[in-house]
C-alpha cells in the first residue's frame, strides 16, 4: 500500500505547483493523474497570467479589479493574498525558465485583458499554460527521489477515517485495471474543473468534475456552484476557445449589422469589459435578431484590425485554430464566435491555505477549489494565477501538517467497495441507455437552461432532467468488459461525477434569486445586496440530496458598489 506525506490528485498547474512546494518543504510526495501530466487541461491555457509587475501598477489595483470582476462575491482576504503574492510568483516562474514575452527594453511585456484597469497580463504568445506546465514538469524532475508520479491512474474515491479526517484515496491503474489504496497524511485535490457537464465547452474531455464530486461525496461543502463562466469568444461550430488575448491585442466584436455593439453595453471598456458583461451583450444581440453569420447565431470577432505581424507572433495558436476548426484565416477575415461554457467559479470550499473546512487532511487548489477569489465572475488570466498561488500555499501547508501527523492506518474497505462498483458497472445488462447519450443530453440541457440567461422555469426543468439522468446513469451500460485501458468504465464513473456537479450547479442557481456576475436571472434582473451578498454552500448530509446553506462574503476594504465598465 503506497503511503506518502502529501498525496496530490491532479498534475495540472495547481497539482504540480503544490508538488514542488511540498517537495521543497521536505515532504515525500505522490502525484496521481488520469492522463500524462502535460496533457492536463492547463496546457490549453492561452492568453496569460495576471500580476501587478509593472512600475505603474499596484497589487491593490489588481485586487480591486478582481473584487469588481467578481461582482462583490469574491472573498477579499483571499483576493488580497492572491494579488499581493502574484508578482513574486510570476518572477519566480521567469527565474525557473518560463520564457515570458519581453518588450523592446527587455522588460516583461504585458497585454491588456478583460476587466483590468491597466495592462497586467504576462504571456508566452498564446501558449502560456503549456509554457508554465512544461517548466514545472522539468523542475519536479529535480525532486525525483521524493516525488513519485502515478501517471494514468484514475482516483475513484477519497477515504475518510472514523475521526472524519481524509487519509488517502483509492485509484485504478488505467493500464492494467489494478486497484490500489494510497494512504497520506495530507491529500490535495487539484483535479480541475467540470466543463464537460456542458455541451459545447472549451474544456478538454478530461474536465469532468471528479474532485468536486469526490469531495462532496465525503461531506465537503461546495461553494459558488451557480457561477458558471461563459467565455465571450468560442467558435460557433464546436465551442473551441479563441483567447481573450485577441481582444487584448485590439480585436473588435461586430454584430450582424457590422456595429461595434459593445459601445451600448460598456462604453469605457468596450470589448474588454469583464466576461459576464461581454457574453451577455453578445447573447442579447443574438436574441434580438442582430446576430451575424448564416443563421444569425453568432457574432464576428474581427482580428484583422490587429497588425498581421503581431497576430502571427503573439496569437499564432488561434491562427491555426481558425484555419483548422473554422476554415477561416483570422488575419484576413472576421471569425464567427459566440459565448460558450468555459470555467466554473465554484468548487470545493477552502480557506487561503487550501484546507477544506470540517475535513482535516483534505485540501483543494486550482479550478476544483473555491477559495473564493473569483466570486460571481473570474477575470481572464486570473485562473492560472489562482492555480499557482493556492497550489503553492496548499503544498506548503499540507507538508507542514504532515510533519506533526502520524501516517494513518487504512484498511481495504473502500478498495473492495470500489472494485465491486466497477465490476457492477461492467456487468450491467445492455438494456439501459448509452453513457454517451446521457452525457450528451446532460450537456445540451445545461447549455440550454443554465447558461448566460437563466430563469426559474428553465432551471427547474434542468433539475428534473438531471435527476432523471442520475437514475438512468445507474443502468447505463459499457461495451468494454476488459481490464486494459478500459476507458469505457471510467467514462461511466465520470458521468456520475458530472451529474453530481450539475445537480449542485442547478440547485444553487435556483436558490440565488438575484442577478450577480455570471448568474443572470431574467426573473430577478437586479443585484440584491441586502439579501444575496452571501455565498451559497451546497453539501450532502449523508443522503443523495443537495442541502443549501449560506456563508458570509469577507469584505476587507472594498464595499459593494454599482458595477460599470
Ligand atoms: C482552452 C482554455 C484556455 C484557458 N486560458 C486561460 C488563460 O489564458 N489564463 C488563465 O488564467 N486561465 C485560462 N484558462 C483556465 C485555466 O487554464 C484552468 O482553470 C486551469 O489551468 C486549471 O488548472 P488545474 O491545475 O486546476 O486543473 P487541470 O489543468 O485541469 O488539471 C487537472 C488534473 O487532474 C487530473 N485528474 C482529474 N480527475 C482525476 C481523477 N479522477 N483521477 C486522477 N487524476 C485526475 C487530470 O489528469 C489533470 O492532471 C483556460 C482554460 C481553457 C479550457
């Protein structure tokens, strides 16, 4: 039975940063990932990472922009931690080898991003996530004696002991089908977001909300789950992302009449208002018949206004995406986009050291977690920052906890349960629905009713569908009955995770009877600070039903005010 001081689930930026910090603090570490580490979704991050590194900037300005971006739902103590520690973190990345773009005077170059009052986004062309992820992977090699990697292992459950502490996980070696119990003094969830519960989404196929559902299952509260980010520029055909970096470099948004319609919605920031505002503006134009394209269901993103040389240098990936996935040369003509699911602001509730309340030994960091630094709406380029700052802090804290904690003794009860669960899935008769069919219906339903605009009736409908799909998933069958690389059976487990996340999302969206950030309720169109300046927490009390409670928003220096861009 492998045992480690610190066990990390997920090898994206949050997981690898946590591993580096824990290893540097002297802990024995293991990272488990269901894919090879550099295939984690972090590799797709394009536009950049925010930090107030310029001489004309100040971390307080970054913090204020983040608070305003969050529509005053973010916890200001956590936002202060993130923004004040950002410059040091980005410089640290430079020093360990991330080749950030530099300007003509040799300083870090910064690009404009949505909701930011100054240029504050450091970048490596439009492959920033890939650049950072590869450098962290290299750096971890130095610690090969104390960091074990379990690549292509799939975690099926977290384990709690009789005192209520998290003491490890059960995982399956995808190559062989062998199951194993891992024990740990501290366990860090860094298993990413849940975008695949929506269709389409910008998220990779592996973003199925596993960690959110696993923590929920053992009683950890989830927070801000209703806050789902729709990114303003995703391809109409398939939901692929066109980075906000495009608008940062100066690209325009045009409706079907050729108007730069953002003038009406955000006269100061125009295309660079925060994402919720831009997505809503686009959706309004489309809904009111001013969409672009053959079916008027899109908006034109015009990148031809950016000098071609700059596009080819700083936005080269999206030049390829435009050609390969929409047949459009973005240096020559506008490309058709629309708002698409991109990010979940909510997740496993944690403090600023990544600890989940009420479950000693359990930590979460990155997109799986909700600290909450993003509140109702995340600013572009603040997620990479979130993964690194809170990944590092969780790694450090988890390592420190391990110093004064004895290695837990764990029996194989959970292992046997999970082995049985997998046997049961494999032996289901073929008279149920297909996994892919259920997943498809889930994604389409979420995208129809839990998107940019929401209202009671649609949300109730979505809840009904999710509950029915949860029942249908119990008898959904898999084709592959083998043990070697049986992705089919893992797909069935991931479907359960997505359904759990979706139910929490829908219940929270029904609960919040106001409009704030990404949650726009057509039936409650105003923000209502008096009643709703609070987080919605969703937890399970040992049954299959989501329970709602509230927690206060921490305000340090910025009182809620009207939000205008
Ligand atoms: C296309 C795209 C572009 C983006 N661009 C930007 C940007 O420019 N700037 C920005 O700030 N943000 C951006 N984001 C958001 C940001 O990239 C993500 O929020 C962030 O990278 C998430 O990192 P993470 O470490 O939390 O998780 P991920 O990188 O998603 O990693 C999750 C890890 O968990 C593992 N895992 C999951 N479940 C299991 C399981 N059951 N068992 C074992 N392992 C498991 C996976 O294998 C993976 O290693 C973008 C997102 C997308 C989708």
